[in-house]
C-alpha cells in the first residue's frame, strides 16, 4: 500500500470533482460521435467504428480493488476508450476528406496518416484521395467493422 501524507490525501480528494466533471463533456462527445457515424459514415461509404474495439470496462471485476478503485477503473476505461474511439473516427474522416500530411511533424500520428500525401504535393494528393476513398470503399463492402 502506498503511504500518503494527510495533506496529499486531502489534495487527492479535492481533485476528484475536477476529474469526474469531465463525464459531462465526455458523454456529449459520445452522443455526437454516435450521431456523426450514424448520419455521415453511410453517406461517405465509411464502415462504422465499433465501440467495443476501443471502450473496455472490465477492470471492475478484479476482486482486489476496493469500490472506489473499481469506480475509478470504470471511469478511466470509458474515458480513455472513448477518446480512442474518437481518434479512430477522426482518422477515418481525415483519410476520406483530407489525406495530406501536415507541414510539421506530428508527435503521435494515427496509423492511416503514414499513407497520406506529402504536404505541398498536389499530384500526390489527387492520387492519394482516390486511393484512400477506394480503400475505404473496399473496407465497407468487405464488412470491416472499423
């Protein structure tokens, strides 16, 4: 068990409302992502991203966690998973509409980004748009749940 001073324990308790207040914007993001995929992805021919591929709420079943730790794990599993889901939905949208690398290096680009056209390469862009949309259409017709 980690030993904490009374002062640090109080600071942890006081920080909890700031952490858990994010449930409101996260829930809104979740709702908007749901409707975005529902409305836009079929129009673009994009396969829907499965929530279960990104959101995993399973650590609450661990018997060695107390109730507070289980709640925290539930929250983190949802929040981090939702952000991963959001990134995947965004990367597929970017692949469809704008497969162009940025002028500067991106710290942690999504895996699809590596196939994008180089910044300033207009011919490469035109080719890349067709390749990207063809790849997306192929995934959709093959039933890829991503």
